[in-house]
C-alpha cells in the first residue's frame, strides 16, 4: 500500500546559496502555483494596464525569489543591508545574477517536488 504524508502546515523556507565566494543569497523555491498567484496579484493591482501588470509581476516575482543576501556592498565598499526594494535594481544591473537566481529558485522548487514524490514510494 502506498501512502502520502502531507502536512498542510509545513513551512517552506528560504535556502542560502552562494553565487560567488563571499556572496550569498537567501532564495525561495518558486513553482508554477507561486507564479500563478503572483501573476493574479499583479493583474489585480494593474487595473487592466498590461504594461503595468508585467512590471508589477516582475517586481513581485523578484521579491518572492530573493529573501536576503550577504556580501552585497555599496560603491564605497560598505555592506548593503538587504531590502526588498533593492532586489529589482540589483538584478537589473546584473543580468547573469538574475538568471542564476531564477534557475536556483526553480531548482529548489524541483527538489521540493522530488522530495514529495519520494514520499509516495513504499
């Protein structure tokens, strides 16, 4: 008999990943349901403006994926405290970082799915 252990109260937590030595990001798994929820949120906030909806969605998605960092500094070399408001500008300036964040978050969601599937096995 196959059983499935499901805890609806289980919390998903950010995972710290290193982009480079000394530069880490706290990333959150991002799956299809997350993207659908964020897209609906953006649609509601945009009030029918498609361009605004795309911009809002991108901002919501970035904030969903990046939950913290360590090793980001300002032009004077001072540590830059994490702020959700700075996620967009940071990723705008470093396209390779944005791609890495996106792939890492999708991989984290995939790993979650694998763990869930393993729970189905006897």
